[in-house]
C-alpha cells in the first residue's frame, strides 16, 4: 500500500476514534512533505529550509535555514524531525519516514 493511502486511512480511523493514538499507530510523514510544512511555517518569518548539495554538504550538513530577505545564514546541520516538532508542524502521533 502506498504511504499516502495508508496515512489517509489511518487519519480517518484516528478521527473516528476507532483506534487509539499509540506509539505503534504513529503516522509516517515523507521528507518532502515535512520540508514543505517547515517552509510554510518559516515563510512567515522570511526564512527558508534548503537542501545542501555538493561539496558543502560535508561542512554544512544536509539541510540549512536561511533568511531570504537578507540572504543570511541562520542555521546549519538542521535535523528535520526536531525542527518540525519545534515549529509545531509535526504532531506527536507523526514521525519522519525514512526514504
């Protein structure tokens, strides 16, 4: 079953309270979806989460946050799951699916 189909069905069951929110019933969120959620939240502060590519990946990590208005580096070595939880876009019953 495709991950999005599974997620939609599980969301529906949780909403109808047919299953309890437990650790085993946590919903997967893809990396792409989490990056989109984080970027929507950061856009309110003129910030953006970027995927680092090339030789800079070793020194800067896989992800970085920049301020798009001033083109200023805010953070490097960003952990997606922790940032998602801190920004409030990743719920306690969700987890980052390993691609």
